[in-house]
C-alpha cells in the first residue's frame, strides 16, 4: 500500500469560482460546503462561487473559504484513499489538515478559521504591519537581514520558510522595508511586497494568538488519527492538547514549511504520494523543490478530482 500525505493550502490560494465545479459534480462536496455555510450562519459558498473578489479576499472570508474548498474535495476523495501516513497544511491549511485526520469536523474547523481571520485582521488594524516575499536568497541570509533591520520598537522576522530560496518576511512596515533592502544587498533576486492586512506569523500577532487560545480550548478536538506536522515545530502532532497549543503558537511563529515537508516525507517513507487538496497547486510546486522527485498531485477542480477517482 502506498502511504499518503495530505497537503492543504493557505491564504492567497483563493479565487472567485473556487469549488463551484466540484460542488456541482459531486454531492459529497456540495453537502460539505452546505454544512460549513450552516455552521457559520453565512452563505460562504456563494462568496466562493460568485465573489465579489474584494469580499472573498477579506481575511475572515478567505481563510474559511480555502478550508471549505479543501474539505469539500476531501469529502469526495478521502473515502477512496487508504494508508494516510501524515498531513500538513500551510498556515490556515493546518486546520484543514486536522480535518483530514478527523481531529476536527469541517464545520468546527471553519468556525475556528473564521474567528482566526477576524482576530488577525483586528491585530493588523491595531498595529499595522506588512509582509514581503524574498526570492533567490538562502533563509539563513534572510534571517540575518531581519535581525539587522529590527530595533526595540520596530521588528521584522522570517515568517514563512517556504523553500530553500523563498522566504516571506513579516513585521512593522519600516522594518520590512529595511530588511528587504538588506536582502537585496545580500544577493536576493527579488523582494515582492504582499497585499496583506497584517504582519502574520510575527510577534505583531500576539494579541490575536491570546484570543485564539480561548476559541481553540472551546473547540471539539479529538486526537488525530494520523500525525499532523505542525507549522511551528515541524514535528508530528498526535494529541488534541498539543494541536490546540501549537495552533495558537502558529500565529506568532514562523511557518517552517521546508522542515515540515522533510518531516512528512520521512514519516511516509519511500514511494509516498502527496495529495494537495483545495485551490491551486502552490504546495505541489514547493514540494518538488524541497523533496526532489516527490510524487504529488493537486486536486482542486472537478476534472482533477474525477481523473484521480478513475485511477484510484
């Protein structure tokens, strides 16, 4: 039996029309989306399908929308997959990963992620921050540039360690600017400002993390049926208590995606297949750079799902 690792995307993967064709073709997907709409008390699926884009991209909508798309695809393909060895999700995708491991129901996860988005947005308004992607520079050099650019009152950190030569920095706007210039001096090919509502995965999110803990403590978690690799530690999580704790820590800790993929590959063993569920194929692209030769497929559209099921 081939061991499987579920991969679940994070914010930025959303787009108007997401999940619409999957829901139209597969009743299980449609039911999953309806259950999330009912739990949230808002027609999230309508925003996913029809926009408008400015509404979908709001943090408190984008985050549960991406989770909902992942959950809808999983509702269709999950029953056809045996031998799951691990799961991992990028930032909010970690909640989707816990859905695949039956630690959270999709409606409960959607409620948590919507609350997370609200808290992150509020923290961003209280202390405005920003983020930028650094391309073509080793993470250790990016981290050095961040240390040099930070002061007692203005901080910047390496927030998303996405690939060996792709790191997102996050923090106070002036510090992010200084760090970006420092990265260019160190040889970065490009520094790209990101359109975000706050400095995610940085110390600026501390107020959001504190409030999120209460929501996580009240959420109906079960122990995962298989390990979920945590963003904050790149270690496998097998207990509900650790899941709650690390999801709260995740808001202020870096997403250690390179180490997460290396750990997931080790857990699954040689010949494992990775299945990305939800919008886009960003995680598949990153995986190929982190684990050369990895067997990965992205399932986001109805045609992709149907082709997968035919071969399963």
